[in-house]
C-alpha cells in the first residue's frame, strides 16, 4: 500500500509541476491576443500561428506586412517599438468596433486614417496589457513596457525613426470572422538587457501628451536626409536613337538655360525653380521663387 501511495504522490507532484510551469512565449502570445479580441464584440479572432524571433532593423522593416497600419509604441528609456497590422486585420478591428460585426466585402486598399488609429489603439494596448498580466516566466516581459503612442500612414520614415538595434518580434497570423479574413499582426520592441532575469520594465505613461509626442516625432523626421536632383533640361529621344548613344556624341539641349533650373524631389516632382551658379568654389543653386510642390 505504501508503494502505491508513493506512486500516486509522484504522479500528483508531476501534474502540479506541469500545471505550475509558465506558458511558452508562443502560447502566451496566443492567449493574450484571444483575450484582447474577446473584448471587441463581433471580432471573432483565431490565432493560426505565432512566430517568436529577434531581428535587426533592416530585416524587421523588410518583413513588415503591406499595406498595413503602423502603430508607434513608446516604451522605457525613450525606446520605440512598432505594431504593424495588415489591412484585413485593420478593417476587421475597425468594423467590429464601429458596428459589432464584419462586412463580407474585402477591404479596399487605402492609407490608415486618424479614425482608424483611435479605434485600433485600444485593441493594441489591450493586447500588450494582456501580455503584461502573464507570468514572468513566459519570456515576454520586454513587450510589457510599451504602449501605443501614435501612428504613421507610410512605413518609409521608420528606418529613420527607429534605432538600428536588435528587436524582439512576435508575428501572429490571424483569422477574423470565422475565416472571413486572414491578417498579420507584427509586434516589435527593442531587446532590453537586464542584470536580473526577472526584472520588469517600468510602464510608461498610458499615452504621451499630444504636444510632446508631436515634438519628438517632428524632431526625428526633421533629421531625415532627403535627396534632390537638379535638372538643367529634359531630353526626349526615339528608342532607336537612345539605344545608339555612344561616348563622345553631342546632344543638343534646346531651351536649356542656367537661369531656369529645376529642383526635383525623389519622387520625380518639381519642387522649386532656381539659377545655377557657384558658391565658395562649388556648384550651387539659388532658388528664385516659392516652392512649387510639397516635400514629402
């Protein structure tokens, strides 16, 4: 009888250990997303897959879903994370928040709006908040210190706004509306080194003040390097003549003038007119009037 009791105690102890073991990062992420989705009536989300990884900035930006909603996540020590929700997921969250159900039509490609941001921010914060409630051993404490701050409708400035460092990434493949739509949610935060494995980052303010966030965003974007081209003339040639171009050939530039040179943006649009000259021994362009187009 004593032997039987010993076996039962060992089995019960093993079950208790398994029950007390924290979930893996993948399972913890799945649980957090489902709990956040249940707070949005009509969303009906299913997590099909979770990928937990670490990537450099270039690799991260190359893996972003597109088109998508890009939420900026301020965190501890002025770190900046990112939440990217592909368009089908954005449409599903917005529709569920506004009407309590999803429409059957596929969402049309468009840029996210400020209204989308307001409706999606709570879902993102709810997801991260659920992660913060998970056991420390789940391995997701880095993510818990971030919250939604603002959004960008174009991913191109992200390589200038985000630090070039290693990011902890969680990539979720989602299904909404009982399989009506499939989407990707990518969560990325800078990997934080700690002296204690169980250290928890301090939570930032729930939302940066609008003026402060705008100031920080403007400062980051203002430091971005933009390329401009100076065009003296535009030349049109038949295809046959263009393919026959050789070194030493002379091409007439009818109407070209150093007094009417165009400054061209990286997207090919005219930005300004000016006069070509010199300054301190270098070629220079003096603008002769107001800007012709918006610099983006």
